[in-house]
């Protein structure tokens, strides 16, 4: 039963992250004016990061019983999510508020790379679990 829980929570992490990144966020910026889309995304991101943190932490804890490597990968997702939420996101918001476009671009690019790494890492875990 623990295996199935880990598999389902990891699948939720993977699917939710992909949907948010390539679905919701992209849709908001194409469907709404920038002055509305920006504040909406700013309000949504803390909740997105909590979702990633909670799902990766739960999956890591459950996977520890049968796959320490997958557990370590999921733990790395959780830890980097804390850093992204508590350090990177406020820095991005600060850059936006100050009109520092170059700094925003660098920080936002880092945020995108972290999210892509999370998606890739969750995919690795799904493939590992599929082999069980």
C-alpha cells in the first residue's frame, strides 16, 4: 500500500506541476491583461509552492520505506521548493516592484529552471517506481 501511495502522490506532483507551469500560468498571461495577470500569478505562486512542497515531502516520506533513492530525489524537490518559495519568489517580486527588469529576468529564469528540474526529477521517480 505504501508503494501505491508514493506512486500516486508523485504522479500528482508531476501532473500538478506540469499543469500549473504549462497550463495555468501560460493561460493567465494570454487570457488577461498584464496588469491583471501579474498580480494573479503573484497570489497563486505561494500556494503552488506549498502544493509542490507538501506532495514531494509526503511522497519522499512514503518512498523511504522501499526506495531510498526516490525518497532522496523527492526530498531534494521539497528542499529546493522551500528555497524557491522563501528566497527566490520574494526576490522576484522585489525586482518586479523596483522595475529591475534585468534582475527580474535572471531570477525568473532561475525559477523556471528549478521548476523544470522538479518536473524532470518527478518524472525520474515515476519511471523508477514504474519498474517496481
